[in-house]
């Protein structure tokens, strides 16, 4: 039997959640105030994922970089590779919010999308 202590990151309450597991199976989840916390805890012990938010280089634009994020959460252990791929990439202005800047980032199958616009010079 193993117990994992987590802090839910889905809202500012930050509930402390305990997940008890045996042979890889979840036996109990306690401490969550709502169902979102329950689902977060189950996913966190099985396959933790995160949405990555950062910036990407822009060429020919009025700004050098534009903010972006992963369209969906990516496995936590892929975050370093995702950041490396974004840091090596660049996009051309103009950029509109929601534009796909990288189709399949670091083999995750998840796109990188712009979260801010960048016009031409
Ligand atoms: S369990 Fe629910 S109430 Fe508690 S931090 Fe998570 S989302 Fe917020």
C-alpha cells in the first residue's frame, strides 16, 4: 500500500489530496472538495500532464517574441523536450491568436498555438 500526497492545482483553494494505491490501483482518494480534484488526483498518479505556456520567436514582426501554449496538456515528462522544440522554432509575422505555430511539438501530437497576436513591421 502506498499513499501519495498531492496539492490540487485546479483552483486557488489548493486542496491537499491523499491517494492510496495498491499494486498500481487506486484504493481511495480523500481531501478533494469537488469532482475536479478527484479527477486531477487520479490523472496525476497515473499519467501527470501539464499545459505549457511560454513564448516563441517571431521574424518580420513588430515584436521579437509572441506568447504561446500547448493546445492540450502534454505528459509532464515531455515538458523539457517541448520547451526545447519551441526554443529552436520561430514563426513569421503576422500571427493571430489561435494560429498553429508548431503542428506536432516534440512528437507529443500536440500543437503549439499563439495566445497573442503579432503584426508585421
Ligand atoms: S479539489 Fe476542487 S475545490 Fe479543491 S482545489 Fe481542486 S478544484 Fe479546487
